[in-house]
C-alpha cells in the first residue's frame, strides 16, 4: 500500500454458495489507507544556506525564507522550522522566515553558524537539519576620535623635529578604520607636515623672531567611501632660545640734553641703572626718562651706568654700558640789571654825546647765552608765534556718541608771540587734514570743534595742520599738528553675506561632522567686531560659538525628520548687552536619504487559491512592499528565489505580479510555497523575503474510471426483486464534487429489471425469467458532479442462471403409429419428441413408458424417445 498514491480502496465482494440452484450475495468494502510518517523532510535546496548581512540592518528585518518538502501526505507532511543552535540574534517562524532579532555588530561578531531544523507533524516525528552561515558585513558607522591634541612649546627646532604623535582611533575595522591625516588650517607657510601615522613634524626651521605661535587644525579621515572625519587642534608655541647676549649698538652713549627738557621727556632706550640720578629707566621698555629738573648752572653732565639684562630666569645674561648725559645750557636766565631800575636827572641843555649813565648787567648762562648787548628798543615784529605744546596735540573722540555732537570741543590749541601789539596778536586756521570738512577752529581762541558727524568705519583718524599767524607786517606764522583718533562705537550690526542658506546633509552623517561654516563680519573693531554664534531655534545641530561652524549634534534619521529650519543669531561682543548688535540668519538643512531601511512586505505570507486550468500569463497574486527610504533606495525589484522548482510561475520584476505558466495540474501538485525576494536599488542593496502559498483548486478535467473495465456475473432466475447483483466502482482523480460519482444504467435493460444505487450496487427490481432473457449486458454510466459533468460507461454482463421451473412438453398431445405384425424385434417405428423451456440439466429429457405396454411388447429409448 502507498498512502501517497491511493488513500482509499472500494472493493465489491461476492459470496456464493455451492447449492443447486446456487445462491450469491455481494457487498462493498471501503478500505481507507492510513498514512505512516515514512519520509523525512528535506530542505530546498538541500545544501548550506550562505548569506551576507550589513551590520546596520534593522531589527525585525526578514533575511531569508527557507523552504522544505515532505513526500508524506496529510498532517505527516506538515513541517515546522526551529533553530537548534543557541542564538539570540535570529528568529525563525514556523513558516521558515528567518528574521533579525537583535542588532548586528561587525566589531563583536563577524560570522554566525546556525543550525536550522525542520520537523514534520507525524505521530513519530521526523526531522532534518541544515546549516545557515551568516556573514556580517562591516558598515562605516563610527567617526574617528582624537584622544590627543593640546598645546606644545618648542624652541627654534631643526627641520624634521617631531612636535607630537597624534592619537586617533576608529571603532570600525578594516578599511573603515584606516586613517589618513592632513593639515587643513593654521600653517599657511607649510612649516609642518603630518605623516600617515599621525606624527606632526617640522619641514622648515622655526624662528621665534618671525612667528611666535601656530594654531594648527589637523583632520583625520577614514578611507571608506563615506569618509567620516574628525578634527584636532594643536597649538605650537615657539619659545625664544636664549642664544644671544644682549649687546649695545655702541660701547658708550653720549647724549646732550637741554637743561630745560621737561620732566618725563623720553631719552635713549636701556634697561636698568643705579638710582640717585635725576633720570630713571623703564625696566620693560628701556626708555630713559627725566624725573627731575636739570640745571646746567649746577651740574653740566651725568655718567649713567646702564645694565641690559635678558629675561632668562635660570641663566640671565647682561651687559653694561656708560651713558654720558651732557646738560646743554639753555638761555634760561635773563640778563639782570643791577639795580633793576635806574633814575637819572640830566639838565635840559645837555649836549648830544654826553654820557649820562653807566648800566651794570649780568647773565648766569654761559657762552653766548651769557653774552648780551644793550640797546634802546623800538618794537619790530621779530618773533614767530610759538605753540605752547611744542606744536603737537592729540585728541580722542568717539564716533556717533552723544558727547560728540556737532559743536563739541575736540581740542584747544594755544600759541604765544613775544611781540607786542598787533605783532603779538595771533589768529588760527586749519590748513590741512580737514578735507572731509569735519572740523572747524575758532580763529581767536584756537578751539577746534566738531562740524560734521564722524564715522570710524569711514575714517579712523585725522591729522590736522593748524596755522598760528600773527598780525605783524610782514606777518609770521608757525604750524602745529593735531592728531584726532576716532574711537569705535558699536554702531554696526554683524553682516552675513548670505542671510538664508539651504544645505544638504546625509542622514548617516556622524555626530560632530561639519555641515556648514557661516561667514559673517562686523566692520566695527575690537570687541565690537568679535562675533558669537548661537542657534536660537532648532534641534539636532550645534554651532561653534566662535567660528560659526554648524555641525551634526545628534544622530539623524531622514525617515523620522527630513527637514530642519534653524534660526541662527550672530551677535557682537559690545561692552554691554544694550550696546550689542545682532543679525539673524535662517539655515535650512535638508537631510538626504541613505539606504538604511530594507523593503518591508505588506504581509509575511501571502495566500491565494487559483484554478488548476488557469491560463498561462494570468495573474495569480501580487506582492507589495513599502520602504521608509525614498528614490532609488525605495525602488524595488522582485524575483522568485525558491519553491518553484517545476517552473510553474513567473513574477514581473517591477510590479510584483505573479503569473501562471503552462502545466499546472492539481492532480500532480496542488500546493506551492514560493519564496519572493524584494530588493531595493540602493547601495548597499537591501532586501526582504516573503512567502506566497498558492493552492490549486480542482477543475473537472478528469473522467471517472471504472476498475475493472468489464464486469461479469450471474444470478439465478429465481432471485427475488431487490436482490444485490454486483457492485461496480469508478474513481475520479479530481476532488470535491468533481470526484463525487453517481451511477445509472443507460442501456441493456429494456424491461427495467435492474437498478444501480449511489454506491454502484446493481440490484434486481423485478423477477427474472431466464427462459425470457438468458443474459443481460447492462451499460452502466458513472457521472461526476462537476459542471459540466464528466461520464464514463462500463459493460456489466449478467447471466441468468436457470431454475427448473418448466415441465417437459410433448410436441403433440397424442401420437399414433401402425406397425406390421411381422416387424422384427428392435424395429424403430416412431420417435416421441418433447421439449423443456429450461436449460442445461433442467432441459435434459428422459423418456419412459408409464402405462399401456401390455406384455412389454414396445420399448422406448430413454434419451431420444424412439419407440421400437
């Protein structure tokens, strides 16, 4: 027996006795074959599954659909899948869909060797195993991270000196962790280089006297396609090398200074000298300054011992030099008459040329300054106006401030003239430096006033030339310089060249990666031009307050949010909050898609039922997928990757429509389990797997089949009506109503003496008379219940067995014969004939003389009826 071939047998059994006449009876025996779990499930294909998965695959993603077949039928062939190996990383459904249970990590586990088991549902289960090898593909998910940087102090090093060995790590592996280094900022003269290992060295001689410090930006990038990066800042401070002893440009300094030099007047540069002289030296600037008045008439010269000492605390070096300061005599003493007032009386008749007085005069100065002449003076314009400040003035004024309103006094110049009268009267005028006509001067008082508003951003300083002219004839004049410095006022807001930016950033951009460097400027100066950047509205991004570099602040996901609108405020650093000015910038960040989401089928398993006679090319089912990505990352193609070894189906790659191919046959195979793989067009390409279970519905494409194809039986003519004669049996390989069979007699029973029931049992429905009809050839038809129905016929020959129900009948009622009396003994003189409607032994006659044969003169042959 084979359950998978034939599940039921219907037998017709006849019991016959050996009597005369013989009696027989028939019955049907229906035998159901019970399936035995004799076949082990087998995987399709029956070898190791090998697949590769990217480590950033999302949890729950379907990775493969495994299929198995079982030659057993019924529940014995229903299979379920389980993992035998202990693993928490993958799940498998009873339908064979393997999915990701926990996140993968290439850095911790690169290969999974799983054992998958499929077990049938038989009472005595059978199972088989297969290996599933999963290789994890590395994804560049980590940015490099610097663990070093900082400030390094070096002296005037030689070429090739190592400054520092940068330490940078990348938690990825392979090429995703291979790093390259480059200097991106802070080294305009290419003084440094960084090696492939991250060592920062010099390629040019450092020189403190040229550059005292470098702020170097070093970038590390991995070598993957996405090239994630990190930045480190290294400050190199060049220290002065104490390689030179201070030296004076000459071994001795001789200075001549006027005794009238005002206290505080700057002298020659030096560093230190003993106290006790009327001079002092600024220890930092080396400026020698007069600290008290000089008097040539008291001391004519000073010898100062100046020491220059360097700043090396551990080993200072110094040298000394003599500075001889000669006090120059100034005409600071007027001639003095003794007495100061003379009185003389002369007679009016004194003659011309008569000596009337001898004057006594002295002068404490020396040289020509002590020599004098006496004369009777009549006034002449002999003196030039002299500015009281030595001809140099300075003024500081803030631009556009309330205290710099038009008419405010900027400075006052003053001059004297030793002449008298109109020769000593002075007028002032601005003769140069006032081209913008910002200032005016009072011609009499010398007061310089603001005439028009100032703008430091236009002009930061003015040098005015002021003329002082007396009213003599000819007049005399002198010039003074007035340096006007315009102090910045925070009157300008920051200016950004572009006030609205639209930039793109990939959703897999690492935290800290640069999105955009904003460029703004403030035409003010000092703190008023120093800018601070802040994001006032917006999340997930940061901004460097000083540089304006916008960076990714947290992990991005385009599928969660694809657009950010940031409001950025750029503010200067004016003295007070009220003074500070700001500008606002809008930054739109569009998050671009990365292929980080696999396709997702709308169902894990699709189920459909189609007729087995479906036309080739007709649509069977349609699978559909969704994808949180966009563009080509969400453009899917479909393929049948398992379960169609017979080649009965195809799928439209672009639509997921599964169509039928020729050759479907319910009776050969009535269920299919297809594995459908959907792949996107991204890079790396992601995929998902779903199952499609296709059931074929039976169509009435098979006729009933009688077995055997000819039936022979016999029955006694004495059989009563309602007696079972013989069962016929037909089978139909279709199913359902297409296999439900009804029987009918469609020929050979003209007198309607037989019937057939639903089981195929033929019965008598009337008494039989062999002498009437000795044999019937019935034409029995089996019809299924399909639409339209299929039919088949079979011949059933029923032979009627004779019963001795008829008496012999003489051919005539009376026989007569004449016999000569001399006829010899044994002379046949007549044949007596009779017949019997029965047959066989029942129709075999014997003859005998019953009476009237007096003296037994006549004999009859018993077999033939011949008289003799």
